[in-house]
């Protein structure tokens, strides 16, 4: 998916960088009236420059002393006072900055620079509404001040007030069609709001004003997401024409080619990327994986074998080479390679599971069991997944007691592992221990109250039994909120509404479920709801559609019985 846009504009820096440095004034001594001090503007400017230099060198105490001496020379030196406000803000001396700024604004109430500093002070204090109010005060008498519009828009965006930010930035570009930053920020805002077509228009406007490779890459990513592949390729290739070693642009181009289904184009770009990459190893791994995905197994084996010759101790290369051999049907060689992967390798878990998969595929169950049994004996390398796999292997052979024993051992070692408890509950369900499975699934929720699959299991089981219907509804609604695009969980919601007698909501949720997951069980549920409500034609249609999809004989016989009963009732 698309990257989440992060507002990185430093508002405080925008606000405090507006203090100006005056042109060098000739030394002048002004004789004041009797009893008043003498103003030495040359002296003031000398210490002002001293303060600026010290500040640049991070000699902050010296800088402060110099600025204060400048004001002794000329107490009314406006440029020194402004610089001192900025200095106080940078040093987080908020009270001093506010005091001096108030004095300056008393003399210059409509000074945009001073008001901008005031807004920046509020930004630094986290007082967003007050900062926004100051910016709006500026815009009241300077409605075409594009800098203020930009600052206000950025302030809103940085505080997730996206609608307000968009309105301000749209006003900005309406006044200044040449605002690169305005269009840049609008593109990101539109993307944030899901207005992708508007975002692409804004990207085009910004890039037409100033071609910025990083921005072009953002646009290319969005173009890929919107399946405008040709334009995305054009953007990436334009970047690479000027910056052939731009790894990010090359990687984006690879992703676009893969999205287009152009494996050859992706491989060509990966090989070009390899010429410029700092980390050649990762690029080579990607090339090899792509060859495997494209079923170019001989090329993949040759590629990974070359890598292994250069790095014979790499567990990751052993694993990927085994993957290529296994995919080609060389199971024996694949298993041999996987034996070289140790528990110290980051790919160890996947290597063990692939080894077991290959052995099971070859019906070498005893060897597969031995691999997993050895894996769980190792206190360093053992993992909950190995126990789950071994128990599953026992179950497939009808050794349910051995499966339960393995789960018992695992749960003693990992009592708070919610995933392990969940797999144990499913194991119990699959061996027909439905009562124990429900208890085990509730233990999952005691560990992780937001596990959507456990919530769905418990809720659906209760609903199907007609028990605890209100709690079942709450559980399933919570599961749907966690996984709104899961058609099977939404099917459970429709089913619990049906059990509660809410026919309309049941039909609505089951219809949504079918849009998300084309499954015969959902069709059967929909048929049951229509049938219960007396909508025989709709029920019959749903049952007949489900009958076409069900594969198991028991499911088909059940549906045929419902269809027969329905037809008999309507004649």
C-alpha cells in the first residue's frame, strides 16, 4: 500500500527565519536631551554582528551578552530586538520572547514579520489554535500573503486538520498558480484524503513547476497504485536518465514492472540496479526470488549456486537454492541443502518448515516427524510453530492423542502465546472436540481480547447454537471492526443477526459478505435467512448457486435436502 504521508515541514523554523539583518549603518552618535542616554548606532551594530557570529558558532552565552550590549548602545534598535526575539525562541526562553515581542507589537501592531514570530512562538508552545488565530489575523489585512497561507496550511496539516489545511492551500494556489510548495502539499493532502485523481493533478502541477526526483517518486508510487503504469515508468525513467545510480527510482521501476506483470523488464532493471547498488547481496537475492516466481528454475538454481560459491555459509542462500530445487521437483537435493541451515540462521524457521513440507509431499512422514521432534528438543532453536506443525502431522495420521500431548508440552513452555492457544483450539475443533475447542478459544481471548479470529469463532459458535446471542453479536461486531474486509467474519455477523431475528440486517451483512468472499456457506446462510422470512424464490436461488460450488458430498446432500423441501412447500 501507499506510504502514509508525514508532514515534515518545520513550522517553527519557517516562522523564526523571517528576522532580517539590516544593511550596515555608518557610525552615528545622536545627542539626546539632557538626562537621556546617548545612542551609538555603530556600537549597536558592532555588538549585533558579534552576537550573530557567536550564535553561529554556538557560543550562546556570548551571543546573548553581545545582543544585550547592542541594546545598551541603542535601546530602540528595532533590528536587534527582533533578532533577540528569534534568539530567545531558539533557546526556548519563551517568557523572554513573549515579553519582548509584546513590546514590539505595541509599537507595530500590524507588522507581518512580528505577527509571524508570534504565531511561531505559539507553534513552539503547542498552542495550535492561538497560532492559527494569529495567521488568520494577518490574512485579514493581507489576504494575498502567500507565505502566511502556506504556514497556516502546514500548521493545519501537521495537526491532522486536513480539511482546513486543504481549504487554505487551495486558496493559496488559486492566488498563486506558480506555488510549487502549495501544489506539493496539496498532492500529499489529497492523497491522505483518498482523493487520488486530484492528488495526481497536483503532482503534475508541482512537477511542471519544479522537477524534484523525490516528489516524482511519490507520484510514481501513486500512479502504480492507480494502475497508470506507463506514466509511472516515464517518471522513473526520467529520474534515471539524469541519475542512473538512483537506487530508489530503480527499485520503484522494478515494482512498477512487477505490477504490470513484466518480469523481464523487472529483471533487466534489477540487473542494472546491481551495477550501482551498495548492497549487491540483497539485489541478487531479489533477482533469484523473481526467477523462482517466474518458474525459471534452472536460471534460479544457477544464480543461487553462484551466490553460494561466493558465500558458502549463508543460510539464506541455502534456503533459497533449496526452494528453487524443490519447485523444480528435486526434493532430495532441496532437503540436503536445508539440512545446512542452522538454528543460528535468521531463516531457520522457514527452512525447517520447508524441509517438513517436502518430506510430507514425498510421503516420508516418519522423517518429517523426526525433523520436528529434533527441532523442539533444541532449547535454542525450538519455536511454537514447530509444535503446531508436529501436532498437525500427528492429526493427519489419526494420532490425535499424540497431537494433544505435543500441544500440552508447548503450552507449558509458552503459556502466554496467543497464537499457540489459537492453533490448539483449532486442533481440538478439527478432531471433533468442539466443547473443548470453545473453552480453548476463550483462553485465547483472555490473552488477546482483540484477536479477530478468536472473537469470530466464539461468537459464531454461540450464534450457531443459539446461545449467548447478545455477547456473540458484540464479539463478532468487534471482529468486523478489526477486519472489515473479511467476508467470512462478516458472514458470522449476518448469521448472528439472523439468530437475533433481525432479518434486514442479516440480509445486508450476508450480501456484503458475498461481495468480499464468494463462498457457498455464505450463500447457504443467505438462503436460510430468505427461507425463514418466506422469500422462497430468493432462498431457492441462493441454495442452487451454493449447490454448484460445494464439492463435498455431505454438503451437496444437505443442500439438495433443503432445495427439495423448499420446492415441496411451494407446490
